[in-house]
């Protein structure tokens, strides 16, 4: 069984990771200099990267990792070969160099594995959930990565091997740096106006928030989510449609991972590489502190992190989107602007392979044939063998609440039962996570952590969580009401100073 550890937690790993970022940033700047990209050209690239184009022929030499033809073996608890895996793999060996599969090389470091898009959590804790077909109407335009304008180089290890930094049943994730297209692909570099028509202004949709956007900034590194098998291509194509739809909204990068398009040469998704996951941040930046320091930092970051995740969930719901696999490993983090060490990281949701879209203006099939998720974070209504329900806004809110409990206590509320998997799953089915977190010796510590944070925030957290984490869906409050209560508590200290 592969290790589930994410980022390297050592100080040296962190400094090496920053070195990778600086190196990759320098490479991106060099790309910009060589192309002499002024603002007008960037705007042209924006139109080019947004255009819908037919899939180009698959070349014999390709920068992105080729999709393997193997079938990923079924894991212990994956009950259907179509179900995706939410576990992370052991980080790859430290690479010392990169190579373009066609030309060129770029140095890198293995701790760049911390900058990634990968599934974490228990590989043995997946469960299928019923799925309803999305409503079909008008097709959503696929956002295509224009590799004729800007390429990428997949980073490799010292042996020249492309090693994934994250793996699942559906996909492998690789780090890649921005690169110039191969000259053979572009024999002439003519002015954009000489070869292509000016970009057409997009038609304004019925949602006034949707319109035209500037060319997105080129990131230091991409995360290339490549299909793990031939059968996985369909899953990534559907995920690309969902990302294309959500990414058309101007503020999408505040809520979901930034999407640069699908590479039609191998159906890989080109995404922005992030610092890590919320799970990694909790383990490295919170759980390594002594209890007093952890309590202080938790009180400083919890309201901001909770409100950010709640707001992003509301944003997705407003777009008729059910994520269906919310957990700390599917929340990506990035540093906020310079501030105190207690500043919370910025967060976005990722991994939309289980997502359901029910918007009438969209034609998209379910991203995966069966929904799946990690047991600890699934609403117990999804686990019922007699009368299972479908993923919904309510089940997403349950998963977010368990995610926030993980943030507070530093582990799953069902962690006390982890040594007996059958018992743990039965406890999850009971729908009493607040009781489970208080079980056994670790429960004494968990209750104390909850009480300390409650006092710091001026909010009874047990009561607050109980409004969502109740098995009877009809007794739960909605996300807006839940948010409002947290917001009132957050504003109390400021009001007291007046």
C-alpha cells in the first residue's frame, strides 16, 4: 500500500521547494523574453487559447506524458473498476533534472512534489455513490490548451524518467514548466495578424458575470493531469467540460483550481500547480506545533479558512455544481500576500472528476461513471444500502463540515476507530461524528481543542457543527444560515472594541 503522505515536512524540503519555484519562475520569464510578449500579443494568445479547435493529430513526439494503455489495478475497497481512487501515492524520488521529450532540459528538485494536484486520503476508504445524469441542453464549449502558442516541458528525474507526483485510478499528475513550442511545429513566427483572424468578442450569456477575460498569467509550473489508462480519457474529457464551464466566470480562480485547457493530443488537463493541499498544510503547519501554539494559530486562521471554503461552496452551488468529493486532499492551498505567520492560506477546490452539473444550459455527462469519495467525508445517506440518496448540496455541506472538523482536531473525527476498518465504517454510517471524535483517549484531547477554539471565537462549535452534522437531512440548516452564524461570531471581537 502506498504512503499517503503529501508534502515533505522537513525545513530543507521547504527551502528546496522554494528553489524550484524560483527556478521555474525564471524559466517562465525567459520564455516571455524570448517571445517578446507584449500586452497586445498576450491578448491575441488569450483568444487563441480560448478558441475551439479540432483535435490535432497525435504526433510521434509529444511534450505531455503519453497516456498509458495499462489498466490501473483495482484497489482493496474500490468496488467497481470505474470508481476513482482518492489516495495519494508516495512522493517520487528526488529528480535532479528535466528534459523536454523533444529538446531542451530544465533543472528541478524532487520536493517540487509539494506543488501539485493529487488525491490524498485513505486509499482503502472509497465508496461508490449513485449518480443522476446531468440535464442536457446546449453544449458547453471546451477550453483547449493551445500548444502551438505556448508549450510545456514535463519535469523528469535524474534518470530522465517522467515520474507522477500524484496518482489515482483515473489519472497521473506531473509537474511541467512553461516552454516555447518546438520550431518544427512553427516553421515561421509571423505576426498574429498575418496568420489568424482577430479574436471575436464572446457572446454575452444570460449570466451577466460571464464575459471576456484577459489572458491568464503564465504560472511558474503547470500540473498536468494525464489519463492513467485509455478508458480514463472519457473521464478527463468530461472533467474538462466542467472546468471549461466553471472557468468562464471571471472569479473562478478564487474558488476552483485555475484551468488552462485540455491538451487534445492526449486528453490531459493543464492546471495551475499549487503549493499543496489543505491536508498537507494542516499536517505541516498546524500539527507540528505544540498544543498552545497550535491553539493560537488555529484561532487566527479558522474563521478565514472556514468562510473561504463555505463561500466557494456557495459559488459552486450558484453555478448548479455538486462537487461530490469534498475533503482536505481536494482543497488546494497557496500563500496569501506577505503577513504574519498566522495568516491562513488561500484555498480553492480541485478534482472535479466526481462533480455533477445540473445547469440546463450545459450538456455534460457525469465526469465519472460512478461517483466516489473517501468514507470519512461522505454523508451517511450516501452509504445506505437500502435507500441510498444522490450527491446534493446537502451532502456537499456535510463533507465540508467534516473537512472543517479535520482542520480543528488535525485528524478525521473517526480516527479513533482506524485500526478496525469495519468498526470505523459502521461508526461513519451512524452519522454521529461529533460523538465519535470524543471517543477514547484521543477524544479527551479533541474535546479540549474544540472547547478552546469555541472560547477564542465566541462560538459554541459543537452546537454550530450539530446544525449540519445531523443524520436527518430535514433537520439540517442550509449553507447560507450556517455561514451567517459563523460570520456573526467572527464580527463579535471587532464590535467589542467599539
